[in-house]
């Protein structure tokens, strides 16, 4: 296990599950696991097991992942949830829940329910035949049953109540379901659709709360108007970002911050935090050399500007010589280097703010007791 990057001690021996004791903020119990929900920004491979074309389990994806394996992550390497579990000293990467034969250790220490192409709006997921956010909660019930079979109901409920939940979605609702294929644009103006999506988001968070989850981090939207795919549609590949769409993202994020505070106030004992994605992406775009990038307008795969994502970014596609110098790996998704900076910027700040004076403690569930192999 690698040395943590920001604030933590070296990892404990293999097959121990670590918790974090928060001495400075009693709102947070010890974190026992990480659970992830959302779209391709956080999907670590669930779509591999779905009958959808929205997959990244083929070359050139994964070329900078350990072992150079295409895992289903829409990137050349790791995603933000992978950096998070590593930083917390839990494990190096987080597996998809649909992956067969997950070990007890993997289940207890954290899994991923996200599905590339998903949105808060159920119609968005239907475009790609994937798992919308509203249906990802169904897998949580299956997950809880598996926990009960391993540790018993009492400790399974404790694990759920102390889980750190990561939610990253919403981009597809606007990118594909409003701007590109204007299905919802025929029904809503942008403000009304933002409210529609955030109502679905609120219902989703409340559903997770009803299942026993209490600590959640919800990501806002990136600057959608800066994605290579969107620039290509507007023939702005070598020009500026689409400012109107960026303003829409900022407006959505401002509403989201206020909404999350309202949700937290309504759900007793919850902690609902906002994760800023917009600002770190804009920092990399506006000052690429400061962050080690040579190209921020197009992806590394193929021409990197239009449909070259998922099934259209393939082994025979032309590739840039060094993907780490590109902010985007394909026409929509950042590469590993960008995701690592997003993690440091967004989650690093949250960890500093809410998890102070951290020390590792051995989890009550040890390898011998529960055969965590």
C-alpha cells in the first residue's frame, strides 16, 4: 500500500480494515467503508456486466492503471474514488459491486455502484441502457444482505451508518439529455430542468438515508462547456469554452450547495457535503503548464474532440504520445493525472475540514474472525 499523500500515517498490515477516529469533530463517527454512486466519472467497471455499449473495458483505456489493464474505468488510470480509498488507508482501488466473487474484505471495505451513462433523470440512463441513480439504491439492499451474512445484522448496520458515501452524477443529464439530444430542452428551460434534476437528487439522497447511510459527499457539475465533445459540436475546438453552458453549470452548483444544506437539516444525524469539481477543472484549463499539461482542448484518444469516447475510443484509434500531458483522455473524460488533482483539490479540502487530528485504529473486524481473504 502506498504512502498516503496528504495527512495520514502509513497503512496498516494487509487485510486489516482501518478506521479513522475524529477527535476534533464529533459529528463524524469512525469511517468504516466507502460506497460510490454515480456515472462514468466514478464507475470502476459495473458497466462491464451490463448489456450496454457504454463500456471502457478495452484498450486503450487503463494504459496507466496498475498492470496496464482496461478495467472499465473511463480513463487511462485511476478515478477519484480510487485515490480516496487509498488516501484513507483502506485499500488501493475500489471494485465495482457487480464484479463476481468479491471477497469479504472487498465488500466490507467498500464497493462501487456507479454506472457510466447514468443520471439523476431516469430518462438519461435509458439512452444508454444503464443503471440510473434511482435504481442504484436497489443494489445497496443486496449489499446490506451480503454484509449481514458476513458480520451479522448489528455490525452491518453500524458499517452502513459509518460509511462515507460518494455521489457523482448530473453531467449526463445536461450533456446528452439537454444539450446534445434536446429531449428535455423541449419540456424545460434550463432553470426548470436544473430544479427537476435536483429534485431527483434529493429523493436519491433521502433513499440512501432510509437505508442507513448518513455521511455523503455530493459532487457538482464540471464546466460542461469546456469538454472537447461539446466544443466540437459548437466548432469551438481551438477557441474558448462554451460560456453559456459553463454558466449553466455554475448556476446548478450554486443551487446544489443550498439544497444540500436543506437536505442535511431535514435528515437528522446526517452530514451532506458538497464537492467542487468545477473550480479544479477550470484551474487546469486556464493554467495548464502549472499542473503539468500541454493540451486541455482535446483528448488523447483519436482526434480527441468528437465521438471518441467509450466504444469509439478503441485499440486501433490513434493516440497521443503521453496521456499524462493531456487533461482529457477521451473526448469527455479526464485522465488519471487530472483526476488526481481533482481529488486533492476537492476531497483533500473536505478531509482537512471535517476529519481533523486523524489517527488509525484497527477495525473490530479482523482477518481471522471473518476470513477476509
